[in-house]
C-alpha cells in the first residue's frame, strides 16, 4: 500500500499534500523534529476529520512521526520506514537521493518529480554551491514560491500517487508527470 511521507522541515505545501492524500485515501506520515508543531499542521487541514484514539490530534489517516532535534534526524526516520511503493514530499535534495536509493519516489515542493536520471546532477550542483558558500561566496537562492508552484505541486502529486508502480519507466522516472524547468 502506498503511503505519503511529508518532510515537514519548512514545507510550504503540507496542506495541499494532505488534501490530495485525503482525496485519494492515501495514508500519510508527517515527519519532523520536536521543535515543530506537527499536530497543528494536521488540524489546520480539516478540524472535523475523524480521529484515531491513539492520535487525538490527527486524522485517522495521518501519523505524526516526531523525532529528536538533530541534523537530518527526520530524514533518516523517513528513509528507515520507506517501501518502494511510498512517495516522499521534500525540498531536500539529499533526502530525495536517499528516497530514490530505497526504490521509492520523491517530489519537490514546487512539483518537480525527482528521478534517478537527474538526482546526481542536482546533488553535484548542491555540493558545488556549498563549496562556494564555505569559501565566503554567495549563491542564488530559490525563486519566490508562487501560486503556480502550488498548483503544479498538487497536479503532479495527484498524478504521481495515481500512477501504479509497474507503469513507471524502468529507470524510475515518471512518464506521466511533468517537471518544471526551475
């Protein structure tokens, strides 16, 4: 069974991801560290959603995975639970790389579906930009998040969750999901 994992670390599309998952009846896991109010994110989507007695602050289809404070602790918690059928929402290229390594699928907050064919070049760009910053240089940040990004995310997440695993291309990319040029 497909599950949707949301890396809650600065995720601007949590509500959209939960709405698409609710529409498709896909169980969700929201992962973050103890400094984040993850239950508030869940309640904000629909306070009338039926509740699980073991998790009164979240819907029956949402599990909150709260981990200790630490660099990448939520990322490692997500990766440790993944199966090849799962989908992860993240803007962390490193986490997307680990997700693809486990055979699962990953989508960025702007709707970009990560692929084994492109993740290496994205990791290289991340590495080179980090070297520039360590040397005291400046790198360009991301463009402002737009309503078009939000709409693209919803559309591509819906398509990704509806695409059966066996219809994916052999290299793990999606044939039915468009990626933004950004």
